[in-house]
C-alpha cells in the first residue's frame, strides 16, 4: 500500500462497515478514491478495487478536493480534521448526529475555509450503491455541486436544503419512524408465535403492504403540514381501539404487552384532549401541547 501523491476525486476517512461500503461502491463504479482508516488493515480489501490508501489523515485530506468523513460521531470527525488543512476543501460529513451538532460543525469547518455538506445515509451497508440507499444532504450548495458526482455512486443522493441541520433532522425523524415501527413488528412477531404461526409469513405480508403503509404516512404528513384533521377514513379513536385490542390479546396469550400498552396510552391522551373523531395525525397537537408545557416551566 502506498500514500497518495496525485489528486483523486475524493478522499474518505473511516472504514467501518458503512465507510467501507461507501468506498467500495464509489471505487467499483470507476471513481478515483483515496481512503484512510486508523487501522490500515481494513483498507486492504479495497486496494483491489482501485483505491489508494493514505498514510495519514493529513495526506488523505491533501489528496482530494472532496473529503468525506464517516466515523462514529461529530466529535470524532472534528478530532480527525483538527490538524488538517481544510482551506478550499469540500467537507462532507456522513457521521450520525443531531441538527445542532451539524450546525456547529458547519460553522467550525467554514471558519477554516472549507465548504461544508452534512449528510445522512438512510440505508444499511449492504444496500449502499443500490437503488434502496437514500443519501440526504444539506448545507452549502457549492459543496453539494462538488460532491454530488461521487456521492451519487453511493446511493440516491438529494439536496434537502441549505440549513446544515436539515439532513440530520430528516435522519433522526426517519429513525424515530423506523424503530417505532420495528417495535410494533416485534410485538406482532410475538403475537404470531403465540398463535403458533410462522413469523416469515408476517414478514412477507409487511413487505407486500409497505407501499400502502407508506402512502398512509404520506397522507398523515400532509395532514400535519396543512393542519387538516377532519373527516378521516380511520379516526384516532379507532387507533386506540386497535391498541386496546392488542393489549387484550397480550393478556390472553400471556405475552409482553408493553408496546400496545404504550401506544394505547398515547392515543388515549388524544381522545382525552378531544381529538377522538379526528385523523390519527391529530396526535401532533397533543405532542405540541406537551412541548409548550415544558417550555413554560
């Protein structure tokens, strides 16, 4: 392995499972890439794909106009780049963090003469480079223009706005939706097991109904955005009744009822607030009220 001495299109810092997948996707599609990782052995499998391995962070940053970072978090990114010469570079942050961390790192990088692009990868490593990997970016439009070509090899890349924290906000919102849904699925899996059925069949059904569920979520998002909750096809009270039914089954089947209990309690708050006949999206009004109460303390 040798240090980079000529200019490549991009340098990537961090070769964990996600970083290695990003590098492999770009390199196998013909992008000239320099990589660096604290443990150089992780870079060895990528050499055959045509990447060049830098001996240091400084060498990697110097090798390319675009510097992509995919490490543990924003603090680790800043620690890596602290001593590097960033003036004139486009820094693309693909580590996971909060919108506030994105704003702070954007200010820090900009103060050092870099263009900054924050990014969020909505995929697991095995999906990177394929049609189901979505890559949200936000920040400098100039940085996006500079990095778009190589990022497009890693997934379906899109620019979601100039506020640096926009991509991180979308990332956390998707994670909230995903893990909430997964907890519901895991309860559903126990329900199926309690009825001595195959959980694989539930997985196939969920995959088949995913487009319909996605459309329901899109409609709810439109309701919240425009503040329209009247004349729903399924009311908030119906949602509560469904969770109450799940809780009854959990008691009958002697399985853990934590998830339906939590969901029923949440929907009950909406009913108590007077929104039972409105769309389930009216729950946003309950959550807003709770935020307002906390802010008043």
